[in-house]
C-alpha cells in the first residue's frame, strides 16, 4: 500500500484572516471583506451563517454586528505567495491551485526533513510564526483525501489519514466535503437520501450517473472509494481563461447582463492579449436564484481576443439562455470562459463579404480594427492603470461590487 505523502495546505479564512492580521482591533470579531457582496468572512462571521457570495444585506440580517472591511489585495498576494514559498522549502513538488492553497508531495524528502506529519507540523508552525496566519493541513495518500482532510482539520489544524484506515475516515463524512460537490450537486444527492460519502459509495456507478450525469457520476463514485490517481502537477499551462461576477439577486434583463458581460469580456480579453492567446470556444454560465445554473457554448471559425467580439458572442449565448428559460426572472451570477486557446495564431486575411459576424472575425478589416483599438487601450492601462479607460457600457456596470483586484487573485496565469 502506498504511503501518505501528499499534503494539502489551506490558509484559513484567508482574506478575513489577513484583515484581522493588519488590524488587531478586528481580531475575534465577525468581519466580512466586501460591501454589496461578501467576498470572504471570518470564522466568527461564519458562525452566524455568513458565507462568501452572499449579499451584504442578507449577511447583516444574519449577523447585525458584522463589520465590513475593504480589501488589501497586494497583501493577499504577498502573504499567499509567502505561504506557498514556505511549502516549497521542503519539496519541489508543489501544485498551487489558488492564492491560498496548494498540494505538495514530500515523498523522498523525509531523510532531510522528517516524516510527512513532521513536515506538515513544521510548515504550520512557520506560517504562524513568520506570517502570523493560521493554516490547516491534511496529509493522505491521494490528492482528494488530503484536501478532504484539510477541511476536516479546519480551523487551524492538522489531520493525517493512515492508509490502513482511509475508508473508515472518509465514509462517515458529509458529501459536501468531496472535491467537486457544490450546493447543486449536494442538493441532488440529498433529495435521494445521500448525506454521507459512505452512502454514496454504496450506490452503483450507473445509479449515480443517472442522478448527476455520466462524467460527474463516474468521478464522484471513484472518489467515494478514494480512487484518485492524479499526480502533483508543478507547472500547467492554462487551457482556458475565464472570469465571473457574483450579482447578488438581479433581474434577468439585458440592462443587467449586457454591461456585466462587457466587463467580464474586458477582463478576459485583456489577459489573452497580454500573452498573445486567442480562443476558439466561448462559454457562458448563468446561475439563477434557486442556485441552478446553465451553460451555453459556441465554437467559432476565427479565434477571438478582441473585447467587443467576445462581449457580443457572450451576449448572444445569454440571449439563448433567456429564451430557453422564460420562467427564470432572477440571476445571481454570470461567467464567461474562452477555451481551445492557440498562441499567436497565423490569421488569414478575409475579404469584406458582408457576413453577419464579419466584425467579430479577427482576419476581417473590422476585426483587425478592434484589435488595434484594444491594443491602444492596453498600452494606456499599462502606463496609467486599468481604471483610467474602459469600454462603453462596461464602464457603467453597476454590479461591480467585487473589485477587479480581488477578482484578479483568483484568475490563474495563462
């Protein structure tokens, strides 16, 4: 049997913990980072039911003494990088999956630094001593189980799962702790009487697939038995670029979603252009008030990196969603992603044939003009900052309660 050598390290309530670190008067008090939307909550606020993505008014109803604070985004990045750097002192096999969490495989490092448990204890002590932040660590044989263990260890704890007792540890836990189980999936399983990972493991794969779909059903059935062959990936180029905007509860009208999509397209396209990437597939995701969500995708002949083109394609896709779901009148989230990326493609110049999508085609006269205009905007922002210039209705977006600096922390580099 393989040994437990994989660590999952996760900084606890990271953004809120940083705010409490920077302002000692906030320690021990229920705080939320954000304003119109809760971006992150301290454990003191979570005790009242306050969660990230919740509207500010709903959070205050749950916790009248809740203190809202603005974000210190440069500090989030600096401290997140510093914590991952500490982990990297003990093994080169580190896979960072967000600003505040990472996997590490310490197999082969024990003769230098001790057992995996000893390394985990040292990492936790150093993060607390050098950075002043709490961090929880799970140690297990697989990535999935290590991540589950770190969630069980919260707040500010350590859990080591013995390979001989993996299923005894895993099966009594709630399905919500599984990697990939969100509120919608959890609700579907709960409707079928599945509350624990062990109850899920007892079901046949085809039964789970019938409830959750083929891919998700197969994946979660395997994970419920801790079958997870994934290795630590230290360097992985992004295969897509995306961004999302939590809206609270807004009417599902063009006056709401069009400027939001314009803002999202601006964020994504500027990142693509900065690295000379273009994408062939555009996907939008719309989440409704009941937390159900739908996606629509479009593959295009000419790869896109122009802001206006991406915004137009995304708008067309959302119109399809609106037509397909006439009974849904409230949305809570919009997202765009661009996939099938190609680097610096050779673009075929196109004749002006009067096609409906001619302006979106990168090789057309209008498409090239859009890229030239985008390039000018990129240069101005590079010199004077992102906020000095923008695109039409995207500048008027009223739902920008989540600062771009915060959003950028969650966007993986291309």
